[in-house]
């Protein structure tokens, strides 16, 4: 009786495997991690087969060559399936924009971890020992988080370095205040 049950179970598994592979679709997957803004190379991508599901907005395998040379619109993790929204031809920073690195301690950034794409406000502070009343207009500019690099004990880097995309005209002021340790970041709503 047990032998018959195993034979039936094996047949059912075989039918399931056949059906699952016969409805597979070629799609583009990320072979090696590509960080936001980096150029995507052919070696970074692969064509894989996945079960057909219309709710997945993946890139067909036949489009792989069209993606080579474009840029990652967000961080692409190795092993993930690629979507059209994950690639762009836009260069960051674009004309009229700048990326400024802002080193901030935990006290000067939100408790919620920042991620690429977050909208933030760069706020001028009085510094570690300064009087907040001496800051006349604390809001400096609105920005978008490009990347976040955590503190690195091995190198002695104590602060989190947040690269922000801002209007090029504001870049010198943001860099000046950031270098003096007088910048805080405020996370804007992620809704919408």
C-alpha cells in the first residue's frame, strides 16, 4: 500500500513539475549587485525562467540587450528580477543638480532609516555646542537621498554619510554647513 502511495505521489509531483516548467517565461534577472546610478553591464544581467504570472511587471528576456548601458534607477540586488522602473537613462546628478555628502550623527537624522529615494529637508543647526536661537532661517533646502553609507568603525568614520541630490545653486551652502557639522536631515512623508 505504501509503495502505491509513493508511485501516485511521484506521478503527481512529475505532473506538477511539467506544468510549472511548461508555463515558464524568460525574464531578466540581476546577476550581480548594481548600485543606484551605476551603468548596467551585460555581465550584471541574466535571463532566467519563471512561472508566468501577469501580476509580475518583469522585463522579458528578449529585452536584455536593450538594458545594457542604461543606469540603475535604484539599488539592484543580485538574484532579483528586473522591472522597467528599475532602470533609467537619466544621469545623476542631472544638469542643474548636485550630489552633496552630508555626514550626520544619529542625533541629527531621523530614527527611521533613510533609503535611496527618500525626500528630506536639509536643516541648518547651531552645531553641537551652539545656541539654536542664533540660526535665523533653519530650513536650507529640500533634497532627495541618493545613497546612505553607515558608520565604519574600522576606518574611524563615526557618522552616517548621506548623499543628497539638491539644486546646484544650493550645493555650496549645504557643503559648507555640512563640513562644519551644522546640518540635520528631516525625513518628509513617504506617502505618494
